């Protein structure tokens, strides 16, 4: 058999579609276009800080501009300074997917509002949300980065009328996702995908230019001795989070009876990938650092797609208080606390949030650094 018996992404999607005899194939074509965008970004990321960018699909799609045209340096809607690769990666996602007739609209971390489908292109029945380059702060140190995406069905009135999409059309809970996935650009490029029937991983074969099924039926390992959290924020943590971390750090002499290792890569995609491969728990919880931001990560195009993948792989994703896939969004760029990984560990953290705060632990609102500090 070709490819040593391994399926390509195209073959995988066709086999999945056969479970739904009435399917039109639009969804498969959409996922393949997303994969094409990820291939283009992988090639650009691989060139790092070398002058110019390769003459690939990525540069051709960037509004028809020549290599090096993306300047970056602007501040996006998140209040974050965009790097050139943020701008270019966003353009690649838009240009690769806006023309195909499968989408009613797009939304991205890098764009303030929904991106309309140009009038010259047909419109479809899906919505695509994405973070085009997660962990871009790692680029300068040659660290792992990735792209993450979510696919929703457009509201029926959008499909029927063909009207322009508005923000409210995207405000659907994570449980409504049709598919979700991420690409990680590391020593090899991988695409991890769920279409609601488990999780599969595909490795990009650079000779063929194809994503090839390399990790079928991914399951989050249940037993773990790793956790990931940015400990520089420990003074802002709520008591349940501090309790969990303290118990892990106490090691085999503490209440958990075993030693833990702490990880932090500063890329949610990279953290999620490690947890899928060998278990663990990731925490970017709500804290008291900035009362205006009840979390760091964005719900619709970061927390929801990763949460969907974790749940499909037998893990769990939570705000710390409730399943993240059940949260009703209130804004396109809404932030939220996020905990995901091995199911038993996430459930433990949820349980700590619902238990009374020990009498010797200060309530977070009245801690030394609090909403009411002088």
C-alpha cells in the first residue's frame, strides 16, 4: 500500500465522511484548506529570522504583496504588539479560506471583528475561528509555536439569507463545535484534529507535502506527574490553585504521595501537544492580577478548540469551576481561565474550587494584592 499503509489527511476525511451518507464534502474541503494554510505557515516559520521569506503560498497569499511586506509592530485588538509573522500568518489563513465557498465568515485573534466573505466569492454554511500563530513570543528564541482553529455551523438564517455575519453569530458554546484542531511547528510539523469522533494526529511528510496519519486514536494518559503553570503569577492565584500547586510541589512526602515536575513553554498549543502525548495538566487560571481580565486565554479560538480536543481524547477542560465547552460566550474576544489535561487532575482542581477555603487561607479579594488594596 502507498505510504506504508498510512492514510493521508484526505483519505482520513473521506473515510470519516462515509459515516454520513448525506454529506456534501464541503466540510472536508474546508479542513483541507485549513491544512494548506498550516503548511504555508510551517514553511515560513522554518525560515526563522533569515532575511526575507520563501517564495511560497504564504507570501503569494499575503494580499498579493512581495516577500517581507508584512511589517508587524502594530497593536492588535488584544492590546498586543503584532510580530511580522502574526500578520502574515493571519493573512494566510484568510486568503486560503475566504474563496472556497464553504464559509459564511471568519474571526481571528488578530482581527477586531468578523471577516466578511468578499462579494466575489460564494458563501457557505460554516464559521472559522482561529489563532494564526499561538506562542509567537517564542519565535525569537526558536521555540515551538502553532496555529489553532475551531469550526462552527453558521446560524440557519445566515445560510438561508446569505447576509453578512455579525459578532453574535460566532457566540456559540464550545460544545457546538463541528471540528477543532491545531498545528504545531516544531522539529516536525503536526496537525492534530478532531471532527467529533476522537482525535487523530498527522505528521507533515516534507517530501510528499502531505499530512500523513501518524497518531490515530490519541488518548490523554490518565496517570501523570507533570503540571504546567506560570509560577511568576503565584501571588495572584486563588486559594484552590495555590493548594493544588503546593500539593504537587510537596512531592512524595506530601498529600499526593509522589513527585511532580513543573513545565512551562509559553505556548498553549505546545503545552496541549505535550499533554496529549504524555499526560499532565495545564493551568492558566483566573487570578487577581487584572480584575478587568478574568483570564488570559481567549474562549472562542483558544480555550474552546483545545477543550474540544481534550474532551475527545478522554481528558477534561474546565474554567476551574465548570466545563469550558459549556460556557456561553459574551464577546468575540472574551477571555477566560483555563485548565485542561488528564481528567482526574482537572476534576481535582474543580473539586478544590467548590470546597470551602481553609480558614488559614485568605480569600482572594482580600489578599495583600487584591481588588481592595490601598
